């Protein structure tokens, strides 16, 4: 397992790979949430709605691959430790929140893929209008798809809201560390633009 990257001024940082994957996944999830809200709450013409669904699925599959890469990177590259001033209970809460985020980041694309696979409409998924993405074989051949699709829609819907809530809590905690506790928790994950740093294991 690689050691976390260290900046020249002694600040222990995440590796470049971890930082890039973190912000790419974060950007992708924010876009997915916005598109999901638009699809659910705005009255759109059928063609525009179809285009948004295809874009949502395309970005969702892309984020799914990025999340897999991020988990592999996390397993093989040791992250920086929390500051020693963080109490044990707060460390536990942070750890559980992080597990929840990772779990939901896997749960959401899988339920979305499953929902598309079992859809009674049978609309094919074409990633970015170019790559035909397959349905999950077992779900695509179910004789009675409607109740399974309905259950998956509920799971995907509420999973999205729970993920949004966890992201807001995660962001609020990072800002609390930065502006109130004034430690380096947020800076560990920020890109080091214009700063000369020695990186290890990135």
C-alpha cells in the first residue's frame, strides 16, 4: 500500500489520483442530481425528456466506472489521517458517513442500471449517443417486470435523496473543519494549483 502524498510544507495530502477521482466523481454526481431533479419536477416535452434520460444514464455509467477506480485507488493508497484533535466519536461518525457515501455511490448506478434493464418500455441505453450499453440479463428476461421496476424506482429515488443529504453533511463538515476548526482536512483534498509539492504513490 502506498503512502499518502506529502506537500513540501509538511501538509499530508491525498495522492493526485485520489484528488482527481474525488472531484470527478463529485462533479458527476452533482450533475446527475441536477438532471434527476429536472426530469422529476419540470414539465418537458417527450423528446427533451428522452434526451435527458439518455444523458443521465450515460453520466451514471461513467460515474460507476470512476467509483470503482476510486475504491481500488483507496484500497491501494493510504489516505491521510484525521488530525489528532478529532475526538474518537467524531472519527467514528466520519468513518460511518464515508462508508455510507461509498455504499450509495455504488447503490445508485446499480439500481439505475437495474431499473433500465427491467423497464417495461424496453428503451435501449446508448451512452453519449454512441455506445450501446447492455441490460442486466436476468432482469431483462423477467416475465413480470412492472412490480420490480416500481420497487427499483422507489429505491433509486430515495437513495438519491439520502445521497444528497450525505453529500451536504460531508461538505458542511469539510467547511466546518476549514473555517471553524482551522485544520487541514479540506486542504488535504484540494488540488495544489500553483504549489510545488513532492508526491509519493500518486
